[in-house]
């Protein structure tokens, strides 16, 4: 995913996306194109990636950054309001070639986030074929049974013989843990990875039973071959910058930036598809830009540098989530996780996920940053992102940006390699 972080001169020619792409060795010069009309369709006036030929019923089509805009006909033949879809979710740069990938019908680990448990009801946000987050829920009591103190997916009604249930999100699993009563009427520890049988069906949870041992094992291997553990994901992000020495040095510095670690943690907590968009942008072009162009001018003011990093990454993540319709989600899920008066079930699951993902990211990036520092800064940055989604970004972000502009102007600095996803100019 995230073609935009390794492409330049991106343009739209009719329905064809064209770009100059960086290859796996970090070299530019590979021009590639892909006809979006072959992969994106129109469903009742909205973009939809389960069909194609949106161009045939669209007008006012244009590209802004990685986001495609258009007004399309609905089922009554009327043109509706302008719709958007972030192509970063679906298009990847594969060694200098643009390719379209579709993950909206697969694992919730790839396309879901913001999980919490309410009794036996699993709730969360899952990406649909329209490239937007959808609120969804499923009653796990109708999906799993208690078989002598163990979860089993071939029956239902486990809930009334359970206690102390909790969700444990981690890289590679969304685990339901608790205690189940066995045939001796004693409670024993039990757990089940919900990601094996709970799937994403166009933005909605769907239970898909996998009963046989070989079937389940084979299905699991097939489904999760594209869900990297954090260590492999970080390695992939690093490799995206190419193998040239300059990028390697910059990435080594980025690994020990607490704010960059924070951004990568947030990215992967949002699911593999969204995380690849956010993680690639943070750990490569943005991180390198801050290290090689900004930090040299602010090295004597580490506090201002940290504030500027927070503002830059916060805006980037916030804009990515805006493109995915997060601002329209009822209930303010980010505030529910980070604010004092938030949803307790949300906060408990968030705290567990935060510890698991932070530990994996810090280890995967071989960072010397303390995990507790990263966890604290994740909460602060997420709180600011939540305010941005509500249209009121933190004033401290704008203040830091203005101070940095003044420093750069006073020193006669020129910014030659500002990443395309960063809206900062002097």
C-alpha cells in the first residue's frame, strides 16, 4: 500500500493514474500507470472497489494528493455529492510498478481497529469497499460455545458459563480471554483468536466457521501470510526507503526518535492496511525529511523539534483518518480511548493493545526509546488527532510550525525535499 510515499509527479490522465516510481534500490526513473476504471466502480453514487467502471458514470473527477474525488450517478440517475477515496489504501508501488490490491474482504487484522467488548458483543471499525471506516458489531455468543472449559467455534451460547472476559489485541491476533466453566463446574482459563473466524465482509463483521483441523490450519496460513508481525513490518518499511547509504543512516536516526516510534505504533494499531499507509509515510519520507533537513537547523532546541515532529506526524495521521471517514463515526472513538470520561471497555482494550504494540515496534525498530515514553506520547498524539478530526487541532501544533518557519527563515534555510504528504512551506 501507500504508493504515494515512494512516487512523484503523480497525475491523473482521464481514469489512468500515472507516476514516476522509486524502485527497490531507491532509484527514480521508472514510470508506471494503472487504469483506475478497471478496479474502482460506482455503487449508488459512492466509490466501490468490489466492482469497476466508475468513470462511465462520473464527472468532476480529479486527484488531490493520493485522494481521488468525483461526483457519480446514483441508482436514480442523479449526480450525488462529491465522494472521495484514498488510493493509498489500494495501490502499492511494487519495485517501480503501480499495482492495485484489494483487502476489504479478508482478515479483520488487516482492515479493522478500535475494538472493544460489551458483554458478549464485539464492536469495532472495519474498512469497507468504499475505503471508509464502518461501525460494526457481532454477538460472539452466537459464534462460540463452551466445550468443557474451552472455546469452540462449532456451536454457541458460551457467555452464560463465562466470567472475566477481555479483549487482547496484539500483532497477529485479536484474542478473547476469560474463564469458562468446565464439566466439573470449576472455572478455568480459556482463550480464542477471534481473527481466525471473524472476517470483514464489506465493512461488517462476519463469522466464518472453520471446523476441521486441516481446514482451519490451511485457511489460517493462507489468510495470515499477508499480515506481517511488527518486526517484519518494520523491516519492510525500512526497505521501502531503498538500500542507499543516505537513507540507511537517516532511518537509523529515526528509529531512536520517540515521536517516529509513536507514529508507527499508532499506524499498526489501526490495522495492517491503514498501518502500512501511516507507517510508510512516517518511517521513510517524513522521518528522513525531519532528520536530514529540519533537525540540522533545530539541534540546539530539542523541545521545539519534538513539538514540530508531533505536529507534523499528527497532521499526517489525522488527514489519513479523515480520508477514511473517521470524522463521521459516531461516538468519538479516539476520545473514548484517551479521555478521562471515555468508554471504560474501550480504554481497557486500548491500554492492552498499546502495551503489546509498543513493545513489538520498539523491538522491531531496534530503538533505544523507553516503551513507557512511547506509550505516554501515543496518548498525547492521539488526543491531538482526535481534536483535529473534530475540526479543532491543538494550537500548540500551529505555534510549533510558526516557530520552526521563523528559525528556518532567520538562518536562510531552504527545504528542498519536503515530502508530498507534508503541507509545510517557508
